[in-house]
């Protein structure tokens, strides 16, 4: 299960959290700066897909994570992997970047938890697709 963080206060509306829950219903606010990137515990309870059991579990270093992501792309259906919902676009980008990496880079990525590996591949994709003048 991923670590759960408390809510972030909405920058333009002090009566509401970023995720939309009213401020008076929030149990705990995030105080770490910068805030951690995971969702809050109240949001998880409102999103029924997040409450379902994992479709796959992969320990750190398990290369079959890429096979699971390929299956998500092939079936064109999101899945819950290691406590995190993986959408089709994220799986597709990760597989695309993975296929173009050298083996030594792949081994470095495999040392990350599954959600961190996917986020790193999305960062690489964003870096190589943004035109040079906009970087």
C-alpha cells in the first residue's frame, strides 16, 4: 500500500482542499513543503476503483512489471498495480520509454518501486517531447 498523505489547502479557496473536500471535513492537513505527491486518505475512500484489490504486485527489481504494463496497453484497460491505479497513457509511455532504453538504464530503473519507475519514464517522455525552445 502506498503511503497516504493528508490534504492540501486549495490556494484560491481556503474553505476547500485541493481535491475538493470542504475544509471543515478534512481530518489532517499536509504540512511538509513541498508536499508529498500521493493522494489523501479521504480521496481514496471516495474513489471506488482505488478500494479494489491489486491486479498485480511486483517487488522492487521485478522485470515482470513491464509485462503487466504491456498487458494494460494491450487490453486498453487501467489496472491497480502495487496499490496504485495505472492508466492506459502512463502504461503506454512507460513501455515506449522502456523499449528504447539501454539495458544498464533499465537495471537502474528496476531499483525503484513500480510507481516511481512509471513516474520516471513519464518525466523522460516529457523531456524528449518538449521542443528545445520551451525547456
